[in-house]
C-alpha cells in the first residue's frame, strides 16, 4: 500500500524550515527518503531502520515513529539546492519499495 | 565504479511499435527494479527481478509489458504495441540486497514518447 505524504507542495524562502510527513496504514519496518530534481533520477537521502531513530545529513534530518507508522523529514535553513520533489519509500511484503506521491519543494531566493 | 546505466535516454515510438528499455545495474547488485513515472506524478513500482527470476511483477500491466534479467547482460523492459498512455519516464534501480535495509541506486531513466 502506498504511503501518504503531506504536504503535496511547499514554497519556501531561503533560510526557512520545512517538515515533510510520510505515513502508512501498515506497520513500518524501515523508511527511505529520496530527492528528485526536475528531469533527473531520484537520489537517496537516508534510511531509518528502527523506531525512534533519527538521522541527519547536513541540515536535512529525519525521524521515524514506528508506533505511529510515520516518518518526518526536516529541512532546516533551506537552501536553493534543496528544491525538488521528496519521496518517502517503504518496503512491503513483496520486498520492493513503494513510494509516496511526493512533496514538491520550491525554495526561492 | 559506474552507476546504474539505462539506455536509451530518450526513445520515440509510433503507436503499435515495440519499445525495449535496457538497464545495467551497478556492479555487484543482483536486485533490479523498474518504476514508471508520469509527468508531475510519483514513482509507480512495476517489477522486481533478480538474476533470471521475476520476484514480483504486481505493478506491471498484464498485457503488452514484460521484463527479464538474464544471467548475462542487462535487464530489459519490453513494451509491445505501445499506446500514447505508455509515454512516461521509466526508471531502473538496483540494490545489493533486500531494499528494506539497502538504499536503491537509480539510473537516469528512459523517457518514452509515443506519437
């Protein structure tokens, strides 16, 4: 089943923060986050493997709440280079990754 | 170490023709996945393959679409008798193991345009 992402789109000014949420109706064992720039391939950001796990990479971090079956991606002090579409992905019983519908992020100067 | 290689980058076909999309996974990766992306939409899973085996094809239309990952050579996604609705970007991804704990590496995609 496809995870649900919110919001669908976000417009920010440089330096502002954003949160992107990903929730599932089924139990989550891990959550992936990817970013795709227009016309390019999706690029891996991070995987969260355990409930309660938090990870960070530069000013982009994520948390994973296993009990609530959701994950959140935090973008702090956004930069122009953060613009793109963010996807969360969750593995299903068939061992492949199912992606959410994506969140379009636009960072303006 | 080359990444996931997809070709062609762009493919134009007329309605009724066949489209063959190729994907060479990263060296050492035995798991290959195909995703389809319509303009301004998300990544829709199509098929998951390991060498010589189709593990899950639940996302692939039953007719006209087929996929293979032979012992030697790239993975092929084949679309027979293409229709306008097949126009999309097709991405291939690979991983060394089960994706639950391993990240996916994506190729640059093949943009299929059906005239």
